[in-house]
C-alpha cells in the first residue's frame, strides 16, 4: 500500500476528471491520501470531497487551513471561520489536522506581515485544539522553527522539505516528519537527494503535491500534471535513491505518517478499514 501525504484533489486541474484520477489511484494501490485545504472557503468542499470518495480510497483524509499563497486575499475574519469549521470537523474521523499553513518567502508580491499573522493565528488554533499541522516551508525554515518553538504543537509534516540537514534535524526534534516527492526524481536535485539518503528513515513521508511538483518523467511522457496515482512510481524512485527495497520503504513511510497524524492512524485502524489496519 502507498500513502500520499499531500495532494490537492480539489484543484481545478482535476475538476473534469476527478473520478478517473481517483480510480487510477485505486488501481495503483494508493490507499491513503491527505487533502489539505488552502482557503477558509475551501473547508466545506474539502470535507465533502474526502467523504464522497472514502469508499474508493479508505484512507482519504483532509486538513483545514489557509495557505500562505492565499493570505493576500484572506481577511482577519477567516480565522474565526476556520475555528468554527475545525470545531465542526472534530466529529469527522476523516479530519486529521490543520493545514496547509506556513510561510513562503520565495514567491514575490506576498505581504510577509499578513503571512506571519495568519500563520501564527493558525498555529495558535493547532495548539488550542491539540492538532498536528501540515506546513508549507519555502525559504522560511528558520522563521517557522522559531514560531513552532513558542508553542506546543503535537506533531506534523514539513511538506516538500528542501532545507539544510541541520534544519531538518530541528524539525524532527520538534516531532515533525519531512515530505519528499517528485522534486527528488530530478538528478540535479542534489540537496533533496542528499537529505533523502542521510536522514533517518523514520523521518520521511511520501507525497505528490498533485497537481504540482511533477516528477522528472512527466513532461517527457506528455502528461499535463501530477496525480496521486503516480505516487508509487515516485516512491520507487525515492526508495532507489535511498537504497532501500520497495516494500520496506512503503511500510516505513506509512508508519511515519500514522505516527504524526494520530487521527489518520485511528481511521485506518478502525474495523471498517481492516485492509488498511493489516
């Protein structure tokens, strides 16, 4: 079984053929997918989508949050909306945490002060509700680490990690796993590949970030954008870089994701999901 810890199934790229995208994932034994919201307005649609396709993907779950790339359009009242949506979702076993949240100091035109306001407010919600977080970390590793140290955040995932080894160690010490996906399939991605080989195996999780972060072969094969069904092929490349066999890698990344997202682990361990629990 394979697990995709970061996939935007609600993206417009999937609007016309989502059932086919889901079926491809099933056909490729992707049994668990995490769908992070990116705006306050996304909360209800993301919740509905996760439940709509739960029969096909037993481990399909979601998180709620405001992505840093959307903070310029966000309003302060969105934090109250988000808090209300989180409260309502606590009774839904497919709700597993807060995200995608974070800081992006790479994309031009984003107000850093607004980013920091929404990031800190959402970390406060995570602390209030004792929930894990899914982090967007782009050229902002140290600022995010500083914010995390000021709070008691139980755990989470630093998505698409591309920091230094020392920064990786600090995220791990704070209870986080690090997400790796299509970026590592490029031969020039030396830093990411180095991290993939040198970090402890129990710190790594797999992701696609579909429809984004296409693997190296995607455009060569004339495919428009990334999909969760490509996760096994991406993961096999990661395992090869790591020097570990496919079965061992699959088991490790599944176990790692369940460790930092306990509500996901509880869902997969439920009697109704006996296939996943085994």
